[in-house]
């Protein structure tokens, strides 16, 4: 299988994709697996910068489960390579 196309860590201002749910926002800065491989793992994760009412308008960085972001968030911004693998912006 090919290497992950989103494996190089990005700056919070230039994420691969942005997901939102109300006051929550996740900016995807890196993925660890190829998108096809993520579909087979319930523990697939992304490195993100997250902001919510509990972060007092600042970014918190860390890994989060792909399934959680995709279940609760809506894709609002992404580069074309991202939408090729994860679908169109809602």
C-alpha cells in the first residue's frame, strides 16, 4: 500500500482539513495511516489542533480518533487531495 499522503506535520494555520461541530474545531495537521488503512481500524488517529469552549479560545494539540472527528464534526475546509480520500465539504 502507498504511504500516507498526509504524513508530514503541518502548521495550525495550514492544515490539511478543518472539521467543525458547533463551537468545536479540529484542524488536521498529520495522519498516521493511509486513508484506506484507517477504514479498517477503529483506533486510527490523527494529530490535530483542537479548539472548544473549554480551551479558552486557544489551540490544544494532540492525537484524536478519526472516528470521533468524523462522527461529530463536519468537513468545512480541505485541500483537494483530502477530499479525494475523505469526501466533499458539507
